[in-house]
């Protein structure tokens, strides 16, 4: 009995030791993935021991603000990668020691040199404003109209304070935002538009995403007011999209020199809903036509039950990573008549058109923007006609013979115009996209045939 107790005690001790190791390991991984949480814990410890003096109190204030700013940064970057590329570090100095507040860029962080106002609401709000002005889409800021950029900054900081320190929101509104609005009527108008854009979930996921990429395309060109018009017009397009009424028809495209994007709104019941499945074919065909129109990015947007249809559409587009590169898929909640409603936003890069833009000059292949919007559908019709002419009563036709027949009818045809090196890959793309109602089959001698669906 004694030996059994000894063995039991040894076993319990071993389990306890391993449990401690596992817990410590899990905490280490968690803190490595979420470094801002360490700052929060340091802040809490400093607050606990703040009775030791002003220096410990200052550590608490610095770490508390840093943790809040960097925590919100992580949250935003999960929605859209690298909207805020820099972490923030705070250094407070006595007001008598510095003439004006400043910042320093150091690696992947910005260090804010701030006057300690001894008012924690003011300290937090000023740090939030300064951090946002230096770290939010930093490469784009020189190319965006200053008034619009200021509106974006104030809207972003309002969201930050609401998320991290709601008790300080009234101080921000009364002491910082309203005085600026009184001096600038355009700021008030832009902020109202941004409020609606934000309510629809389009502020970070669409507006800031495209403005970020706009700056990356221009950087490091010298800033000029000639670049301001395009971001302003895109802001107006997103505002129009956010205010769209149900069944209202508005243009769902934006084409300018640097921003070329399309929006597919998945949601009309008469299009999507069937007895026991979602009909995504019209949206899928529209996605392919967006490529032929020269769009570089594509957004799938929907809410409510339409989010389920978007999942099916995403599954289809993800099967063609060489054509559609998914940048992110975001599911979130919006409010309608005091009810929470699911919403989805998925962004794709249309690789063929981005590659064409990157080349800067015309190569052997046509640019996608040179095609009519129904170009692919005309090609599908040509393939079907040639198949029927060759096949007769047979159920299948060899691909090489079909390709020869197509070229005889249209000498300008080449699969390379559509971004494919092989005719077989182009046919497979059309079949996978539900644009061509045939089967692609391989026989024993490795010859490929297009087969009629019986």
C-alpha cells in the first residue's frame, strides 16, 4: 500500500510538472503572437505598484496607451493586411524639456515623443491622433488630398477610441473633433459619408484597402496635387455604394489610371435563391467578365443569407488561383433596424490584368482591357459551333482537331490572349467556370477530347 502511494505521488508530480511546462509554453506562444498583451500586463503591474512613485506611474501610462494602440492595429490588420505597418512606442517627457512633440521612425515602429499633460484622456487622444497620422497607410498619404486624409484620420481615431477606451470618446468629440468641424465644413461632410461607409463595413475593407494600394503604386514619386483627384473620386464611389438602396441600380465599376476595381453585390433573391441551392452562375460569369474589362481588383459583397451564396462563389473562384488571387475574406456584423446581420466582403486580385499593368508596355498578348465585355462568351459560342460541325453524330471531338477548326474560322484566336499557355487549360477553365457545358476526357494514349454531356 505504501509503494502504491509513492507511485501515485510520483505520477501526480510528473503530471503537474508537465502541466506547468505546457501552460508556460502556451503562454509563450500566445505572447509571441500578441506582443501587445505583454504591454497590457506590464501596464497592469505598473499600475499595481504605482504607489512606488511617479516613474512607475509613467510606465503604467506609457504601456497602457501603447497596448491599446497596438491592439487596435492588430485588429485592423487582420481585416486588411498592412493598413498600419508600424507599431507604436510612447515616450513621455516633461513639458519643460521639449519644445514640440515629435516622432522617430525606427525599424518597424514609430516612437512618439510626447509632452506629459498629466491628463490621461488628453495623453491617450493626442497619442492616438499622432500615431494614426504617422502609421495609417503611410505610403499613400502624400498622394491623397489633405482634407480627405484628415477626415479619414479623425474617423479612424474615433473608431479606435470607441473600441479601446469608450469613456474617452466624449472628450475626443467635444475637445478635438467638433472644434475642427466648426473650422471646416468639408470635414463635416466627409465624416458623415465615412460614418455610413463604416456602418456598411466598407471603410477598412474597401476604401482604405484601395487607397493603400494606390499609394504603393505611386511611391516614391514626388507628391503632387495632380494625384488628389483619383482618391477623392473613389471615395465618392464607395459613398455611393454604401448608400445604395435595395434594387437600386448603380454602376458597380471604378476605372481610373491607378484604381481599377469591380463590385459584385450578391443578394437579389430572384437571382440567388432556388428550391434547395444557391444559383451562383450569374455572379461567376460576371467575375470572368470583370477580368476581360481590365479590372485589377474584385470585391464580392453580401449580407444575410447571401453570405452563404458568397461561400459557394468563393469556392469556385478559389479553384482558379492563377486567375483569381484571394487577398482576404472577411465576415463581420452590420446593424439593420437594431438587428445584427451577417455580412461578407471578399477581395480578389485579377492576376492577368495586374501583370499587364506591371509590364508597362504591350507584349505579344493583348491586354484584357482591349476586349469587349462579351468577348469570352463569343469565344464559347465559337467553340460550340466548331464542335457540332466536327462531331456530327459522335459524342466527342479531339482537342487538336477542335483547335484547328476554331483557327480556320477565326485566325486571330489564341488561348494566350486569355492568359493560358495551352488550349486544354483554356477549355478546362471554361468548363470549370460553367461557361462551357462539356466534359474534358483523356483516353489511354493521352489524347484529350471534348465530350458532349448526354
